[in-house]
């Protein structure tokens, strides 16, 4: 079993090699919209999960998935030629959902900013329900005799 640091270094190298293979070896226009976001390699160096995003709509994402699945062997062959390890890890391509999650968070933050702005507008013209200073104060002539 390899150490996690070696797996991390191998993951970075695989990311670069897969990107080069997509650019140089895969002759499909749908591959141009693919962006590799992360690669994770198991500690035994036998399996690599490649996360990717696609610019465009759902049809572009489906086309990118087809390209990656069709050319998986070619990409793995190119990765194997460049790596100096005995066994080339299997490649699994997974669509990354980070952009959708980030868009959702941006939407939630925008709603919170709108609510804060509305509350600030309401607060500007607000007045106290009672007196401006609700705390009781002793009058100068009233002394507490119980002390």
C-alpha cells in the first residue's frame, strides 16, 4: 500500500496526462468543452477517479460523457506511456457537481442579501414602541428608604 502523499502526487500527474491526451489524441469537438477539476487515486494506486465539468447545457454534458467513455482506453494508454509505475490505474470519469452547488450557494446568498437590505430599509423609519429609553430611572426626590 502506497502512502497518501505518493497517491496525491500521482493524482496530479494523471490530471495533467489526461488533459494532454484529451487535447492531443481525442479528435472529437465535444472534448473541447471538458475541464478536469480533480483526480483522486486510491492509496493502492489501482484506481483513479477523474472529476470533470462541461461548459454548456445538458446535451453538451452528455456528449462529453460519451467522448470520455468512448476514449477511455486511449486515454489510459497515453497515461500509462507517461507514468513510471508498474500498473496503470483504471480510470473512472465522474461529472463534478461543484458548479451546480456553487450556483445554488450564490442564489441563497443573493436572497439573504435581499432580505438584509429590506430589513435595513424597514429599520430606518422604525420608532420605539414605548419610550426611547425603556429602563426605569429614579426621580431625584425619590429615595429608597429600605436601604
